[in-house]
């Protein structure tokens, strides 16, 4: 459970979040990451934005990341 003022870390491990670098919509620096809406955004920038805008849902986590074939290979 999180408390007000505590950042919620986004889970953007799924490959759908990676594309060619483009300027982050929040800081302007290049990033290969994309939000669920397709906006170029660094994960940290998106987490900071969420913290500054409680109750809004511009940036969200993956609900259930797809399992990669090699996830079990690291024992």
C-alpha cells in the first residue's frame, strides 16, 4: 500500500513500451520508452508526473507483464 507523497513505480518491462528514441513529453530528452498511450516518456519522468498529479491516470503500469521465455533460466 502506498501513502500520499510516496512514488508508485511503473512496470514497463513489456516490449510494447520500447520503440525508436523520441523526445520525452515531460523533459525533452530522448527516450526509447513509450507509455500505454504511445507517448515518449522516461519511466522516472512518468513516475514523477504521477506523484505530482495524484488521482490522474496519464501513465499506468502494465496490468500483467507478458512472461518471457528466458524468465526461468536465471536460477
